[in-house]
């Protein structure tokens, strides 16, 4: 099945799911507080335990959600990673649109009117 190209969007399909399996599995583990604490204590060891590749590891290090999506990350699982650092979906939206959190919130508020 061919999907149309959406400029600026990384499509999460079967290929990306396979590519991001280790990353998404790690992010899913953050449902448990003990795992979040272990990650914060020794991030490199935690990423190694899940077998993240260099692209995924660099995106984690940079806290860059767009890079994580390009590395096969699924937004629902990445939200668990972002939550460790006090980021929420509005912070992620700001990253995706290349604006500040405040500008992104203003855009959402304007769209809601």
C-alpha cells in the first residue's frame, strides 16, 4: 500500500515500527517509576539495555522529539519519555512547529476560537 507524502511529516508505518522497536519498548518501560528512576540514574546503561542504535541514542541525548520520530519513535510512547523531563504534548508541538511553547499555545488558542 502506497501512502501519499506529507511534507514535513514522518509516517509511522510498519517499516518505522520495526526501526523504532527498541526505542518504543524502552519508552513503554517508563510506565513504571522504578524504570524512570533507573534511566535518570544511568541513561547510557539504560539505553544500552534496550539496544538503541546510534541515531536513537543521539536523539535521546538531545531530547529532540522530532529526531526520535525520525528514528522510529511513536508519539504515544515518546510522551512517556518526554514526561520524565517535565515536557508535555505542547512542548512537543512547539518542537514540531519550530516555535516556542508560548507561540504554540497561542496558535492552539487561536484555532479553538
